[in-house]
């Protein structure tokens, strides 16, 4: 019989590679080879590091919570939706650990919100791909 429930210990890892300099220039791709192929000589002299972010699988309850956090209803505009907030909240809700500061550790919500937009976008897109879209 198939398991019809999400196991709270079921997790998956998103991996990506970042090249950066001291001035804040960032290049990011899903792996080192793709990064080098995409940006070539622009990476000369830059520090290149591989990173991992571990997430848990979302449950139906997670989807309900996400809907509640990203839709708002008011008398003037009706229903509004913020897809960027949806991705941010999804990362916050599902993240278990990351090694962005060295050792694998649980990030705080504030640390997640302080991510460089390029890094956050790569993580969010891969998270959506892994779990099936913004509400997966």
C-alpha cells in the first residue's frame, strides 16, 4: 500500500554553486560546471563555493498555512497575492538546515530574509521544482 501521508522526516537537498567577489558581485548556478560554462572568464579570480540547503517535504497543512500567509482580502482591492512573499514564506516554512555560513545549521528567519536576491531566487526556483510549484 502506498504511503498517503507526508513523513515529517522526509527531506531533500538543493545544491548550488556561487562565485563572488568582495564587492558583492555574485554569479550562481546549480553546479560548478554550469556556472563555469555560463560565465566563463567573468569568474577569473573569484572565489567559487558549493552550498547545500536541506528542506522537508511540505504537507497539506503547510500548503494551507502558505495560502493564509500570502493572500489578503480587503474591501478596496478584493483579493491580492504576492508571489515573492509566497516563495519567501515557503523557504522559511520548509527549510531544515544549510551550510551557507560553514557548518550545516538551522537558519533563522532573519538570515533567510537577508539572503542575496540571486541566491534566494535560485533556492526558491529549485524548491518549487522539487515540490511542484509555489504551493507544493
